[in-house]
């Protein structure tokens, strides 16, 4: 099947919107209903809920957009794919804009759904911008940047490992679930240092909405806070993609080509028969 660039961008928009609806939605559940003294408090899972919620969010986003656009849902994935020749550079900017817009709209819908609770839990919108965007556990640029580079390198490398038919012959059938599990694993193992955005659109789109909606302390006051989830994932995705190709992908490809050559040579000898 072949699709136009517009169709692909619409798929990226919708897939990323669904990703944010479930991802930011689960954070809103945990944060806005976290107070045990609040009547009707319903959430006790805390960070466990968040890691599982984001994993399922990615899974649903892949199901929405995977067939048409490949379900990048993440500018860092698009850049990592392009850097290794798997995706045209000309499509990176359109995909990125679609992903950012989808993330912004998804955040707006979550806000609309939870508005009545928001004005109860944080009526001045001064303490809950973290529902939308990530924040560092430690001040400064480098701790969060290193965290985002490592997390996104893992994400990109594992996406390629899962989707590589030479590495996982059945990857196409269980790939979406495996990628969702990667997101959960990254969150459980590295989530606290910088909120495991590992996705510039996931962080910047909702953060922009929070600023437009009048939330305070959105992170735009500090350059390092809002640039880390952009720069770190972009660097990490390229690093992860090249490491995968160097250590796994290219050796597999060379071995596959060599085996095909050997088989081809055996066939020719067999066809020749005894002389």
C-alpha cells in the first residue's frame, strides 16, 4: 500500500494525539486524584500506573498509525531512522510538525476532560504543569541530558532490534506490544531522573499547551529544563541507531548475504550435475 505524505502526517497527528491522551491522561489521574483526603480519590498506583499507562499509550498510538505512517510518534525516531537511511530526510520536518500538533491537541483534550478536577486540586495552576511536561530531578543541564540520551538510545536501538526481520522473524506480529514494553521498562528503570520524555514532541507539545492555558512554572523559565527533552532524545536516537547497526544490524545483514551466496553457489553446482 502507498500513501501520500499528507495521509502519513494525518496518521502521525492522530497516533501522537492518542499517545498523549493516554499518557498525559494517566499522569493527570495520578496527580489530580493523589490526595487521600480528597473526596472520591481513586488513584493509588502512583508511578507504577504512570509507567504502565505510557506503555499502553504507545501501544494504542502504534495501532492507530502504524499501517499508514509507520507510527514514529516521535521526532527522535524519525531523525534516527533518517540518519541511518531508513527514512527520507524530506519527511522528517512534516512528520515532526504533525507529531507536535498531535501532542498539543492531545494535551488540550486531557485538560478539557479534567478541568473540573483541576480547579479543585490546583485552582491557581501553579503546581501541576508536570502533568503535561517533564522536569529534572537535579538542577543543571548534564544530568538530565545524559539521562535522555541513554533512554532514547535504548528506545531507538530496541525499536530497530524488534523490527529487524533478520533479528526477529516474527517481530511484525508482536512488535507493537514489544515496543510498549520497552517504554514501560525505560520508565521503570530510568524514569525518575528527567521524567523519561525520550520524545521531543511528547514533551514540547503539551508544555506549549500548558503555557498557553495559563499554567505557571512550565519550565520555559529555564532554558535547560525545556531543551533537555528535545536535544537529549535527538542525540540519543542517532546514537542508538548507529550502535544497533554497527553491533547487530550490519553483521546480520552481512551474514544473511553470505548465506544466500553460499546457497546460490550450491544450487548452481547441483544443477550442473555430475560430468
